[in-house]
C-alpha cells in the first residue's frame, strides 16, 4: 500500500484511517475476483471459437444486466451504478475475446496484406488488428525499404491508408502491380473518388472502406465501418472482409460510394464545420476558456470538450475530410443560411420566427429527439461524475 501524504495523514482521524484500510482490502479482493473472471473469459473464447458462437450475445447480456440490477437493488445498491460497472466489464470481455480470436473461424483464409501508409495512425492500428486475426502484414511507408509497388505485387490484399490528398495518386501507383485475383481496398473518409481510382487503375477486386472512428479508439466493439463493394467477381472477397472485421467486433455498413459521401457530408462535414465555427467564434470574442469553465454547465462542458478535442488534432486532416467531400459546398452554404436565419430572428426580437424554426427542427427530429434527451442526460451525469 502506498504511504499517504504525511501532512494529510496527520489530519486524518484514526477511525477514518482504519475504515479506509478496510475499504482498500475489499478493493483488492474485488481485483482478485476480476482476475478470476478474466481467466474464465479465456475459456469462453476457446469454446466460442470451436463452436462458432459470436463474441456478442445480446440476449445473454440483456438478461445478465437485468439480473445484476435486481441483485443490486436487493443489496441496497444503485441498480444504475451496478449496471454501469457491468457494462464496462462486458465491453472488456468482448475485447479480450477478440484478442483471443474467439470469432475467427478455422475456415478463414489467412492472407498477406500490404498496408500502404503503415506508419500513420490508422495504418498502425490496422497492422495490429490484422495481425491479431492472423494475417501477415507487409508494412509500407515513405521510409521503408519495401516499395509500395513490390508489396502490391506480392500481397493478396492491398490496403491504402494514406492522407486523402494523395490517396488517388497512391492507388494509381500500386493498382497496376496487383494480381487479378487480389483485393484492393482503402481506409479513406470519402469514397467516390478513391473507389473510381481503384476501379480504373487495377484489374483486381475492389472494396472501398471507411472506419467511422479514429486510431485512438479504446475498443472496437460495436464500432462502425462503412464498406463499398465495387468489384468482386465470384463474391470471393466480400465474405472474407466481413469475417475478418466482424471477428474484431466491428459492425459493417454496406453502402454505395455516392450514398456514403452524401451521408458523411452531414456526419463529418457539417459536424466538423460547426465545431470549427464555434472555436473560431470563441477566439474572435476573446473569451477565456478557463473563465468560462468557472461558470460551466454540463452541456457547455461537453461541447467545449469536443471543440477542444477537434483543435488538438491535425488541421490538414480535417481540411481534407471536409473539402474532399463532393457535397462540402452545399453543406457549408446551408449552414451559413441557417445561422443567418436564426441570427436575424434574434436580432429582430422575432419570437414567432424563432419558435417556428425551432419547432420545424423538432418535427424533423421526430421520436429521436426524446430518446436523445434521455441518452444525453445519462452522458451528462457521467461527465459531471468525472469532474
């Protein structure tokens, strides 16, 4: 046990110190129990792999949480708190099973995958993930002895994970070197241009992909990934891709390139643009971030966290994501028009106009609005607990 700060120790009543020691003992017992649970998860993974059972069993998890809530209530504990603890344990369990290849069938063909841009954030993550499944990875980047063309010629699968601005250029370089029976794929945030480039500059199978998360994600369980099947004669590679990514816990969304880019113009372009405008506005107002935090509401703190997170990252990445989307101009124009409409209503003191626009959006959101109110309230409560 780590010694407490001497000055603090002197001021702690002996009775409180004794109780804390007993709590520490109980906590260590909990850790021992979690270690036993961790060992059992390894056995579960082994059984699932031999029987073909999926990592996530939604029915089992729902039943488990209901029982744990009832047990907590009977013991005089908060059911919500206990459910929260077990949700963390369940996620850790699924992650552990994925690492142990619980969902990797023996029938999965293990391939040689060349990752172009392997030293980048997503390239590094994908190298680790594919190796976890059992695939061999040829790591290629600007400073590797292995060239992109040589890797493409040797690989069963080539995965392009480079900045958006040079994606088409890299595809043009590696595509002609690939075998006709191979697979060319990518991890780009836009899909129309890369998919067109892959189809044009190769004769092999082409499936575009876009992970809807970043390289710093802590868990892949229930994370989403868009895939765009573009060319796959004999339907050879799509099942392989599904099995590989599902075994890691990813949820795949099969779509078309133009649909992907249209939806991502809202999910990414609109979201990032609004965040950038908020940050730029705060800077223009000259407001002190620290001073606002003294008066922060939970909602403001959540907004500020997401804004600050955005500006702690690479500006070129966000510029490329937004400007590279073919719908960027239409989205930013609509954003400006909407901001101007609300500004005009506020400037004129026009309560009716403000209310009308507000209620139009409420109707547009439909039943999602009420569910969002409940879910965001839970997030806000967690955020308050973290302060």
